C-alpha cells in the first residue's frame, strides 16, 4: 500500500495525458489489450481444448493486471494462471508444468527477440548490461552450496527419496507439454505478440508527444529496461520501472521531459488502467468459479 500510494502522481499524470496526442495515447491503451491476447494465446495453446474456456482465459490475463498491484512483478500473473488451471481441471503438478512451459516460451522468446533486434540494429546495450563477473561468481557460489548440501547423507536421502520423485513427475509433464510442435509454435507466436505489443506500446507513448523513433530500436531498449525494472520486488515493478525507462531512453538521446512524459502515459495504459479492468475480470472469474 505504501509503495502504490507514494507512486501515485495525479498532477503529473493529468499533465502528461493533457499534453499527449489523444489518438496515439489510445493506441498505447489498445496495445495493452493486444498484449493480454498474446499471453492468453501462449497459455491457451498448452491447455486441453475441453478444459479451455476462451472468455475465462482472456479474463485471467486481464485479472493478472489487478494482482500485479498487490504482488511483485510476475508473482501475481503466476498466481492467477495457476488458480485458473486448477479450476479448469488440472492437478497441481500438471498446472505447474503448463505454467513452466508458458514461462519457458515467453522467456526464451524475449531473449531471442532481444538478441535478434540487437544484432540488426547494432545496439551494444545488451552486452554492456550483462554483469559477467558477478554472474560467474553467483553460479559458482550456488554450485558450491548445492555440492556441500548433497555431501551430507541426511540431506541427500531427503532430496532423493522425497523431492526427486516430485521433480521427475513435474519434468515428465513439462516435456509432454513442450513436445507438441504445433502448440509450441503457436505459443511462441503468442509470446511474440505479447513482447511486440508491450514494446510498441512505449513507442506509441513516445509518438503521443511527437517524438518519432525506430519501432524496432524502441522495442529493444524498452524490453531491456522493463526487464531490469521489473526485477525489483515492488508491485508490478512500481517505481523501478518508471525510473529505469526514463533513464534508459534519456541515455539514448530522447529529451528527458519527453522520456518522463511518455513513461507516465505508458504506465497509465499498462499499469494503472489495468487495475479497474483487472478487478472486473477477477469478479467475473469468481462468479463463474474459474479462480
């Protein structure tokens, strides 16, 4: 509650909306609905047709915007999707496998999209943001801790007898979900729609203030900055996303005033407006026993 209410800036939001081109601002809002469609496609293709309620599926993605207010980025959507899958008739292990497949496809698609756009645009931002030495140290420490824990007989027996069967069952379900080429291709297409819609949403926000940029480069910088900002454990990355987006786009030559205003318009469309819409979707799902 503290984070959400301290980040509400009604005067600045009203000014940003008033100064923005209404048509492009509405395009930004519309792209938010398209992003929901992309995430719904990725989740829906991994579900059995007899268990998939199309309206409920789309509403579950809308409800994710509501849960993002009270939970860190990523946690809210996972909670809603798992509940939706369970109410749709999936056991916990199968539901977790479907969710893991969705994460794998969305995460993999985002990485490939970043590398592809970065390669063709010539941006070296990605390589400069990867903390290579820190990453190697973290991996080494984790490997050392795991090795030391497995050297203790009681811990090793607990893992092999209690948790390993659960992991094997989960892995089997995950492999079965991902081993369907048609569904996998459609899932990747949905993830592309999600990523491109969110990236182009910021491009539309910049266009709303008369600043023309390359859509591909804007999407690339946005995905990088948004991923970094969303890693901060505040509701929906609130505060961190705004700061990182403003700094990132100012760093590539966009005037600070335009970068800040575009960020405000984008977050109104992709965060604040999703709260009432998501709340209504959550209510509909609850009424139909789908969450």
